[in-house]
C-alpha cells in the first residue's frame, strides 16, 4: 500500500505546488499589466501560463521522482515520458513568449507611426519570422527529444549526421518546389513586393492579402471567397498591387452614348454629383470622349478615392447616376438601334 500511496502523495503535492506557483506568476503579470498601461507585454505574457504550468509540473516531477527515490514499474519509460514532456513544454513556452514579444513590438510600432504601409510591411515580416522561429524550435525540440531522451537512437542519429551531405542533396532535389516556395516566402516578406492587407488583382480576381505563410499566400476576394496561391507565384508572374505606394486609387466608368449627347452638361453634372459624395477624396476627376464608332461615342468618367473599397462604391454610384440623369433629362443621348428601311442602290430602282 505504501508503494502506491507514497508516490501519489509526492507527485500530487509536487503538481499542486507548481500550480500554485503558476497562479502566483499569473497574478503578478495581471497586476503589472494593470499598472503599466503603456505596454501590452505583461498581458500578452499571460498567454504563456499553460505551457509554463506544464513545464514546471514535468520538471518538478522529474526532480522529486529522483529525490524521493520513487520506484515505479517501467522506470525508464516514466523518465523518458517526463523528459519528452519537459522538452516539448519548453519549446511551447519559447514559442508563446516569442509571439507575445512580436505582438507587443508590432503594437508599439503601429502607435508611433501613421504610415499604414510600413505597419503592414512590419507585420508581414514579423509573421514570417514567427513562423520560421516556430518551425526551428519544433525541429530542435524533436531532435533533442530523440537524441537525448532515447539513448538507443543516438547511434542512428550519429549515422544520419555522417550521411547528412548525401541526404541533403537527395532532399534538395526531391523538395525543390517546397524549398523554392520557402525562399520565395522570405523574399516576399522582406522584399516589400506584397504585404498583409494589400489590395491586389491576381488571375483576374480582386481581393485583399489576408495571410502569408512560408509556402502559400491567401487572398480574401471581394465576395469572401479565399484564393490560396503559392508564394513563388508573386516572384515569377505579374500581378496588380493597388496598395503599392499608397491606398489612393482612380476609378473609371465607361458609357456608350449617342453622338448627340450633351457632353459639357454631362461633365458639369458629374462634378456636382462628386461634390456631394463622401467616398470621393477630392483629388481629381474628369469626363472625356475616348472613342467613337459609326453609331456611338465612348465616354470615360474618372474619379479618385481613398482606397479600393471606396472607388468600387463610387464607380457604381457614378454609373447609376449618369445613366439615370441622361434617361430623365436627355433620353435621346442613350444609344439606339436603327430600325429604318435600308436605302436602295440607284441601279436597282429602275
């Protein structure tokens, strides 16, 4: 009975003590967050409570397991499991701390500048760095767990390291596409060609860059669909980035009208209509004839807006307003289909 009760009491007491320590650390972080409102780091670090609790518990149980000379069945298995949990919890805690620091740095940077393009660029770079750090920590934790916790696999690890050159060449050839996307992702993140939050047109689809990973880029299309593409696409093919150099954009509306259209009056009405629109930023506007055919003329109305969303709304409103104004005031200006009889050639009249 003592062989069962004693380990349960020791391990239970150790876990209870670690839970108490974790709770005290969380309370301390909460107080620090309340006192220092100028930074979010203390509140963000509270997200590390769970991995910290697991790390403290697994490490403390290992110490007490040896300190109190607890003898359980499958002794080596218990040690291996505890060591593996400790290594995994340490990597988990490091990832959470890195995420908290990165988010706090981004928040402070966004508060110091009004340039949203730089904020989006910095956020993209931080996201990529966080993904790289997470991948590296996961690989390192797995390698440490395999080589240190399981002694029987050390010889295998040594032989693998000895043949790392050959394996590297084979893996490089086999994973050429994956590695290409990986380096393309880093190039996109630090090359400033496309950032999270940019408005782009890719393969005829208009949307906003929602996420950039090490291999893929996700675009939220205007109708809430998600377009996922390999990052290497943005280094090898052309695409439109409407946010490059600023969010301001000029939209156009094309109308096919009759030759008798009063263009001067239509231009004046467009100006009056734009003056009453909040989505027009006031930078520029125009209305000109850009083409003519035997039956119609092509009129282009151009107007500027603060961003892609505003220019889409403004284009639709201008198109609807100009057509309605012509219909109500100058219906003859709308294109018509000629239905008169065709002229007879002179040689057929006889």
